[in-house]
């Protein structure tokens, strides 16, 4: 029974895959929509990020441009907030919202936010699980009735680590967005209309993390089901 395309458990992926596509379309749609709406403070994303960081005394955290679209991230190793070109130079609601979100991660790092620390500690295991779990499981599935059958269990354990990473990522991302909205509301007194738009931009991004977590959960369920059928 081939694992990826022809087993019956593949149908479990379909609704989650549709959710993921919808979430991605929401992210791009809201980003592009509110990229055309200037923020009332007339700040670029880079300027907003710098103000938030300075407001909390994080003068050692730099703000750097990065190539691509929606490639924004915070690097805790180098203490750098990386903003994509459209966010770094943009003066839109989308730009300052995303910049504030990435600063939310810097604030988490500065305050030793526990879920962020957990995510960083399990990242190596998650990377190994994402890359090695399926090949090992597939080999074990093919040779289930030989000594190599144990590779199914190894693949499951590794992928469980990847699922754990997704589960920990959810509170990290939601908290970063909550911090961003608080900064935009209290620190820079954005209007109600702009805050509603910011919630839409950041809320759509949160959907992608929810969809990724559900996809990982469904994949783990598939692996467990197929293992049970082969034993």
C-alpha cells in the first residue's frame, strides 16, 4: 500500500489542505488589501519596528531588510528583526502591523517567554523529524514484516517531535500578534479602524499556523493508522 497517494487515509488530508489554501489566500488578500491603506502615523514598517524596540529599551536589536514577500522574521541568535522589502519601506497598515508582530517576538525573547524558549530548544528535533520521518516510515512500511519494520516507529517518534514544534508555535505566534496590537493601540494610539485592519492582517497569518498544525496532526494520525494496518 503506497503511503503518499493510494492509501485510503489520504482523504483525511483533503479538508486540511483546503483550509491551508484558504488561509494562504486570506494572508495574501488581507496583506495586499491593507498594503494600499496608509497608516495614520505615516511611518514605514522599519520606523515602527525601531520605535517599538526603543520603547522597551531593546536598542541592541537591529532592524534589517530581507528579500522576498512575507519573509519577515525575528532571529534571536543575531538579535535582528528582518522585514521584507514591502514591509521595511512600506507606510501601509499591513507594513506596520507585520513589523509590530516581529517586534512582538523580540519582546518575547527579551522577557524569556517560555513557549519561545521551548520552541527554540526543540527546533533541531523538529527539523530532523520533518526531513527524516517520512522516508524512515515509508521504508519501514514497505518492509513491515522484516527487521526494518521498526523504522515505522522511529519515523512516528520523529514526526511527533515535529508536531510538538507546531503545537508550541501556535501560542508563540498568537502572543506575538497580541503584543503587536497592544503596542499599536497603547504605544502609538492607532485609530479603531486601523486596529481592525491590523487584526485582519495578523489574524489571517494565525490561520496559516493553525492549518499547519492540523496538517501535522493528520499526518501523524495517518502514520499511526497505517502502522496498525501493517502490524
